[in-house]
C-alpha cells in the first residue's frame, strides 16, 4: 500500500504534539513509503528491499566543525570537507584542523593533518600521520604513512615512502620503493623495493626491481633489475644493466657497466674520451717506466670458471667455459707493478679482497713508452749498421785497390824477371 506524503504529514501532525518525542512509521509488507508533491516523487523507501531512493538531490552543508556537514559510517566520520578546498573520503579520513586543498580517499588518510596543504592521497592509511607536510601525492596502502613535515613527495604503490618523516622532494613508484626513507631528499625510485633501504641518502636515482639497496650514500644512479643491490653507503656510484654491481658496498666515485656475464661492449666508436687538459695537471714529467715493465708482464690464455657459478662458492671445473680468453691474471699484474715500484699505475683493483679486478687499459702510457724505447734502440742499431756498412764498403774498396796494385806489381815483377833473364842470356852468349 502506498502512502502519500500528504497523508503521512497529516497523520504525524495530528497524532503527536510538539516537543521531544519518538516517531515511528511502519510500512507494511511489500509496501512503499513515498514523499512527493502532486506529480513528482522526492523520496522512496521500499519495504521489501529496504532500499531508499532520493529522486532529486541531497544537500549536505559544508563541514564547519566536528558536528556539522559530516556523513558517518557507524560511529566514525566517513565523508566531510573541513578546510578550504578540501575533500575527505574514508573512515576517519582528515581532521578538523585548518588546511587547504587536501583530497583523500581511504581509511585514516591524513588522519593527523594539522597544517599541511595541497596533498592528494589514495589508499588505506596513506599519509595517516602527516602533520604539516604539503604538496605531497600518496597512492597506495600506507604510502607516506609516517610523513610528518616532508614536502613535495610523490609515492605510488604499496608502502612507498612509508617511513618518510621529513624527507622532501622524493618520488617513489612501486611496492616498498623508498620504504625506509626518513630524512633523505631528492631521491627517485622506480620499481619494486627500489631504494628500499635508503634512510638518509640524498639525490639518488634507481630504476628497476630491488635496484640500489642504498642506505646513506648520495648521488648514486642505478638502472636495471637488482642493479646496485650491493651498494650501502657509497656515493657517486653508477650501475647500469641487470645485476650490475659496484666492487664493494662502500665504494665511491665508480661506474659499472653490465654484470659479470657481459662478454661484449658495443658502440659506434672505439674509445672513451677522458679529461686531459694540461691546465688541470701539475708536476708533469717524462714517464720512466716502459719496456722493463712490459717484459715482466705475462699475457695468458685461460678458460673462465667463476666461483659464483657454484652453490658452494668453490669452482671445480664442471662449469668451465669451453672457449678460452686471452688476458692477464690480476695477481701477476700486481706483482709486476710492485716489483717495478709502480703500484701507483693501479693495474689491479683490490677493493674487494675476494674479487680482484684488472685495469690493463692503464698500461697504455707504459706501452707507448716501451715502443718509444724500442724505436730509439732500433734507430741506434740502424745507425750502427749504416756505419758498419760504410766501413765495410771502405774496406772492400781498399782491398780492391790493393788487389789491383798487387796485379800491377806482379806484371812489373814478371817484366823485370824476364828482362833479367834476357840480360843474363845475352851476357852468356857474349862470353862464348
């Protein structure tokens, strides 16, 4: 049975006097409670479903205090717009402190806000304890959960920037990205748990799952899945490529390109330009190490059988590569440079005692010096050879002249002998 608004109002007014009172209207089974004018329904309650329909608009007054302009869910505030340009959706979302331009969606979002403005929040407990931080964006469960006064942070994903307190201008995209950051500023993390251990490090950039496990270091850059994972406190370190790692977790001022399985570097040019301006160098003098050191080096051929390929960490030859490689042995390089008093050449990097690395490119000046020494020695030998050739030519000429003189003397001697023989013969005939 349908009861019109007019009948209901008449019944209510007639049955109850003014003043405090309880009013109960019962809709019969299958019935509908309707408020309307002569032609238009405004409000409908259907008994069979308990569904309420508002056919026009529902006006809620602006929230001016804790009792005005609020929609509750149970006993908890659920929707209100306290503050200028603010809108809060979610159980216990927002507070009743003066703020500007905050927008939230989610349980307890911006729960403790006191003065922070221009924050955009979406997700359960996102920015729950923000007090005065402004211009932040948090999207995801507990993202920027502990942020209090940090400004200009962007967190997208489950637990991004969850412990950030005063850190500012950080960008975290991915589950648990920058999860432990508290005071670090100007960090950018993209990927699951990227920069996940960063606490106070600043100006770091990480792209990729688990990239850059940094805690305090600054000005680090990492690109690739688990790139820079071993770095902890080092600064100004760059790791590019899957599993590219620095030599140690505390090293600084280092660039790593690719992981330890990379076998070829490709580029359109074949050399890397480096700083070499004379105006930036002092105490310039000729290198005095050359051929002697080169002759002590031992170029080798070998097959890789890396320890990290084995679960036990001990290489037994079962995973040895079939194709050999030419190069040097780091320990032998180190011995050669120490014996030459030239360990300053840095032919071997020993930052990690378990993994020595060689830098044979540092031999280039020594090789050039050795070639110059060989050239000088070769020129000396050529000059000596030329002198020997000239001396030999002179000797040959003298021998030729002596031979010719000998021949002439032999002819003269033969003539003299013949003349003597003829003279003796004539003398003998005269006596007879």
